C-alpha cells in the first residue's frame, strides 16, 4: 500500500499530502507519510 500511495502522490499526482493525512496513524505511520510525500507529518 505504501508504494501505491507513493506512486499516486509523486508520479501520478492524483493525491496530495493533505489527502492522505487521514490515514495517519490508523493505516500508515508518520514515517510512512514522510516516505510517501517527502514532507514531515504535521497535525491539523
């Protein structure tokens, strides 16, 4: 799932970082968020 989200955010650009914030921490970790988006996770 991490690789799919990374592809959608970085290559296809169908998702933005704000779109996947809802998955932290239920599905992905904050470290996964950084791997996927290249940005640090911030609440809010």
